[in-house]
C-alpha cells in the first residue's frame, strides 16, 4: 500500500499518544504497591472493565483472521464471537462474585482457596504458558503479517518494534495503564472496523447486493455436519462452552480486569456489558470478509487486490483497506490494527507479571515487599516478551491463524474448565480429584497437541512400513486421524470430568471455612444479591443479553 503523509501522521500520533497515556497512568498511581500496579488499586468501574475485556480479547488475529474466515466460510466462525456472550454472562453471575469476595489477586490464588496449593501452582504455570504462547505469540505474528501486507515492513522488524512499544507502557504503568489504553484502543478499533464494513456495504450494493452475490449458506451461522467450514453446529454447542469458560472465566489475562473491580456490582455488570459489545464482531470483523467475496464475484476488486487476497484468503483485510478506504482513513484503520495488537499483548504481559510475582516468587520468598514484587514483575514482563517474540516466528505453519489459536486453546482449556466449573457448583469436588484432573488432563492435551502438530509429517515415517509391516495400520490410522478441534475439547472435558469425579470419590474433600463459601448451594443462589436498582441491575442485563443472543441465532441460523 502506498502510504500517504496524512496516513503516516495518524499512525505516529496514535503510537506516541498511547505510550504517553500509559506512562502517565504509571506516574498518577498513588503508590507503587502491588495492589495499585497489578490490580489498579481495585478501582475499576464497569464501563472500563467491559471495554478492557473486549479490547484484550480482540487482537489483530481477530481483525485479520475473522475476515479471512468470512471470505472462506461466510458467517460460520462468528460463533466464536456470539457464543462468548453466554460465557460472559456466566462470568458475571457465577464466577465474579466469588473472585471479589475472596479478594484474590490471581485465579491460581482462588484455586488454592477452593482446593489446595498444588492446584494453584499448576494453574499458574499453565496460565503463564498460555499467555506467552497464545495471547502474545499469535498476536505478534498476525500483526506482523498484516503490517507486511499493508506497508511491506519486514516481519521481524514489526514483531520487535510492536513488542518494544507495548512493553514500555505496560512495564511502567501496570494494570491501570493497560485498562486505560485498552479503553481508548477499543474505541479506535471499532471505528476502524466500522469504516471498512460501511465502505464495503456501499460498494457491494448494501445488504441486498451482498445476499445476491454469495451462496445462501454463507449467510448462516449454524452449519450442518460435513460442512466445508469444519464447524458443524453440534461442535459449537458442545465444544465452545469448554474453551469459552476457560477463556472468559478462568484465564488470568482476561479475568484480571474483573479482579480489579471497585466492588461486586461493577465486577458483575462489566462482563455483561462486554457481552453486548461482542455482538458487533460478526458484523464488523467477519462480515467484511464476506463483503470481499461478494466484491470479487461482482468483479469490483482489481487485479492487484486479487493477488493480495491470496489462495487462502489471508490478505482479505489488507485488500479491503487498499480497495475501499480513502487517504487518511487508511491511517485510522492501520491504527486500529495496532490498537488490537497492542491491547492484547499488554494485557497478557501484565497478567504474566502478576502470576509470577504472587503465585510463584512470593511462595518461595514470602517476606518479599510489595515494591520488590513490582520490580520483579517488570523484569518478568521483559523476559516473557522476549520468549513470545521467538515463539511467534514459528507460527507460519498454520493454514489459518484463527483456527490455529483456537486449536491450541482446545489442548489447554479442558482440565482448567473442569476444576473451575465443578469447583463452584459441586461441594464434593475434592483437591485430590482436581489435582488429578489438572495433571492427567494437561498430559492428554499435550499428547493430542503432539499428534496434531506432527500429523503433517506422518509421511516421513512411511519407510517404516517396509521395515515393519505390522506398523502399517498405525501409520494409516495416524494419517487418517481427523477430529474437529472443538469436539476434541469436548472429549477432553468429559475425560477430565470423569477423572475429577473418580478422584473425589477415592479421596473426598475436607472443606475449610473459606472453601465452603466458594461453592454455590444451587445455580440460582447467584441471584440472591439484589444488585443495583433500575436498568443497571445485573439480573436484568444478563436476561436481556441472553434473549438478544437467542434472537440473533434464530435470525441467522
């Protein structure tokens, strides 16, 4: 893309402004103690929480890969956005109250209060791994790919530059800097995405022109078994809740915004507010890819644009920016792409610092002061960024970044979802059963990851068929092995649930006064708290969001 002086000015002003805002937030904190640095002094209100949840979730991966999925598969992958609303309701109703009441700084801390120290340690390690390899690594790679497509910037230069810029204000400002910059970045991100969608709809002939230019099934969100998208409806309803409950309710990177809430009502309403915002991505992230497909069908994409799109559709979003937007607005959308990338990376870095400082370092050095913990957290933030940079360089092997990131979540999420879900709803879930589920479930996830990762290289072992004919059925089975990643998450969840159940029966849990208060007597017990009066009541908002989502699924089924 030939970038104009105006576009370049917009991007530079944005980058300077974000870094300045983050550093200013760091200087405005009244103290450098852990509570202020890691949890923003527990002062966050619901609009900030909701916007920060959305911004941390949405990265360049979403803008680029959802457009790619929209181009290839229509609205099907919009399920990852709309199903999130239901798990955000679960966060607001079932999990947030316990997190706030127990006054934990991290989710591993909560797991120790509910089960034991061993569960805390294991979750801390898994959370740090997921933050580095999923949240940061994939985001850096996707952002670098986009910047190369738009401005022909070297991938390595992009990864390092964005990492350094984001690391500066994250290290200096802590969570307060993260959530303030995320709130601004969310607004910029949405504006940029809306502009692309609006210009695309205008060019294609609005909704009627879109419908007339694509296959009818592309306009549906629920697909039958065997659909080319690889995302049949049953895998959505069985598999997504497993990864969604981990991601939105038990992942430190996401939930840390809720842990910094001013009080329980803000902790409840913030996630529900984020659930309403999650309605938008289908229309402003997935739909643009479908618009690009319609424009191709109408012959309104130039030859250069067609070459940028590529065989797999990976250049869809870059093509839309090039083909649709005028000078000046290209800079705004480029800033939106950077906003999406930086917000996810900064949130993950802060959660890593918190996890390592509180859940690992302070255990072995309990007399460490809060000020020392902050210094340690800053060092860990720097190290985590270096590791993520190296990992991001290996992610080109995936056909689709979005499918790759969700496949990796499916390996990690099931055992964590099991111990959190059964932990808050079943008093009989024991520390022994939870530990067994975490250990064995993580091992099973690793085995599945290795099998999937190495499947592309199964042909390398074909020579063994001649040497050891008895192994032929094994290699054939491996070569033909194919289970949708969402269904694999469900199968692993079932296995981990059985492990927890058996373990809890073998060695029942002995509740402490604290752990007994972290289990709901029954699901409706979460509604006992009256909440705020009027339309801001968490019960009303949760019910409204649920109804809206059901209607949307009916309309776009």
